């Protein structure tokens, strides 16, 4: 093998490592965004549960108030 062939092989190996680094970076970023999206979804679901509990509490309170006013 000539010196030129060794240089080409070395450059190809560097290119392969660069591609692997880019893929690792893309995989890491997608994991990061997935975690952020998951946290946002969890927060939205928690807010919906809190809203449901508040609505249920108000509904029960108004039900008992209506029952109290309907007594003969």
C-alpha cells in the first residue's frame, strides 16, 4: 500500500467517526426533546386532574345546597 492509500483510509475512518458523532448527537437531542415533551404532557394531565377535582367539589357543594333549599 502506498502512502496515498493510507491517507485515504485515514480520511474515510475520520468521516465515519464524524457521521457516528452526528448520529449520537441527533439521538441525544431526540431523547432530550422526548423527555421535555413527556414532562409537558404530564403537567397538562395533572392540571386536567386538578380541574376535574375542583369541578367535582363545586358540583357536590351546589348539589347539597340545592338539596338544602328544597326541604319543605
